[in-house]
């Protein structure tokens, strides 16, 4: 099923981050209900709807498997949720339902009275929670002696359509009611077939709004985006030798030109730049600079610009950390790693102490083989397969965690972990280590492609 809004990565090739993170919501419902959601959410930039249309609610059990890249699962009806409930609980998937509340019941009463021309005193109703009907009746002053309510949410472990239909049919045949008001479209169809007058409650836009707000709030709670600090040390590799050969003035000119390049880079990535006592330039940034680096592992443009402008090797060491001290220590390690080569180099030491690099040097893999594995082994669709290939290319085939996928695609960690499970099940990736960026907490696994060429 294709999404309403086509999948877009929020990190562009220039490394700029979008101002908001789209919450990807899988909506399960009939074609009519899905169209209602489409109409309501059109133009909302913070929400991306993946419609999962069913002709029968029992299909949701299978449809759940197609929504693994979504952040949250939204069920338009209690029956559809019941069919998927076991998988939702087993996999601990975040899910919400459109609530059948007093407002929805009130709107249904209004429709029955004004459009069906049906008095409200002799009704048979089914809802998940009978107290919502009582609440509505109290507010409106409608006599409840001749209104019969079936509460399926509290009575049954699972919704039994046959029992609900039998409840309404019994009250109709015994002459106790003139009309049935149901919250389940399948009950409406079965009662129609029995020629029993019935109306199915329509989901008001207000309830859609509340369900979407609840879904986005829950997705936000599940997100675990930590604020990382990144520090970069930059220095001319052979500055002393250059000054001895060409003079101090030439060395200072190179230093000044390097400062200009780094100043532009700092402005582009919202970072700060200054010099330290070791005659090095220091870059200090957060999310924007990190996004730029992770988006250019294969073709690090800063390194190319410096080499072209100065015609002399330059070393760059970036360090990531959850605090400035950790980032500074990792930046120093990254710079020392550059010293193993006579040429200029750029390395990153992340918060788990792992070296990434050299940046700007391509690590090869075979996209065609990877694509076939993603389609046939991991069972991803075309779009997700191409997106993952882009991810591997941008990261230069470096080891990655579920957090790396979450940050790259701007999705929740839970959504990224579901992708990882698909890739592991298809033997597309393998575990190559662990990371532990926090003092407390469970280590995160690191993954890499099973193929290398």
C-alpha cells in the first residue's frame, strides 16, 4: 500500500535538517474511513499517513506486518484492533484506537433523529463502554428505560460479532426497539441483510483529531533522540616543515586561508570556531554539523575544498560525545588516528569510541546484490530497499546501529528497530559489535552488511 505522502528523508544531501520530524502513522480502516482520514490530514506537514485498507477487519492481523516502518499504529475500529491485538501486544507495538466517546454517540443520536427521523427512546446500541451512553443520556435528558446497550469492550475478551447481532435482533423481534445504532460496520451489514433498521456511527472529525494527537504524542514519547556534542580539531599536517621551507609568512597565509574555509563551514553547520593553544582550529557544534558529516562519509566536501585551496595535507579529527569532555577526548583520538598517514585524513570517533573513516574514501559494496537481498530475503518493498541502499552509501558502508537509522530517516527508535529485525531475518546484515553511549542502560548492537563487494 502506497503512502499518501511519499516517503522523504528529512536530512538532505547538503546536510540540512528539516524543521520538523514527520510521525509516520499506520491507519487501519475501511476505504471510507481511510478517505476521511485523508481528507482531515491533508496539508499537515508533521504527519505522514500510511493507509492500510481492509474489506474485512480480520485482515488487520496480516496488514500489521506491512506497517513495520511506521512509528505508531492507529485503528479506526475496536474490531480491527481485536484481530491485531495479539501481535500488537507480543511485539509491543505502539497503538491507539479511535475512541467511541460521548461526543461520537451524541453525533450519532443527532443523525438518527434528524436524518433518519427516528425517535431516540426505543434504540438498541452497541459500544465498547456502556458508561459513555449513560453519560450522553444524562447530558441530553433522554429517557433511558427503553434504550438497550451492549458493551462489548468490557464484557468480552474478544469482540464477538455474532453475539452482538443476536443481541440487537432479539430486541428487534420482541418489539422492544425500533432502530439499531451500532459502532461496528460489520454489524450494520449483517443487520441490513436481516432487514432490521440500523445506522452505523460515523467517526466525527473531532475524534479523528484526538486520535491523531494521541498517536503523535505517543510517538514523541517513544523517540529517544539524544543531544550530542561534536568537536572537531583541524590543523595543517606539516606546518613546521612548510614554514622552514617557504617561510613564516607563507605558513601564516595558509593558516589564514584555512580559517576562512572553516569559518564558512561553521556558518553552514551552525557551529562555532576558534583557535587553541596548540595552533589548531577547533569546531564546536551539535545536530547540524553531525548531520552534515554523517551525510558525507563517502565524499566529505570540506576535505576536498581544503586540499584544493591549500595544496597541502590537513588532518581533521571529529569527536562525538554526550558532554563536552567526552567529545573533546574523542576528537583528540580521531586526530591522532589521522597521524598514521602521510597524506591528509579525516576520522570520526563516536560516543562509543568507534573510529569511522577515513572520510571521503569510498568503501565499496555491490548495490545490485544488496537490492536483490532486500527484496527477496528481507521482503522490503522497492522504496524501502532504495532508501536503505542510500543509507549505506551515505554512511560509506560503516557499521551502524538502530539509532543511526532512526536519526538518518528521522523516525522513532522503535520504527528503526523493526527495520533492523527485517534485515537480520533476511540475513542482509550481521551483528559486528556493540555500543554503549550511556553509563547506564543496555548496550546497543552494531550491524554491517553481510556482503562487502
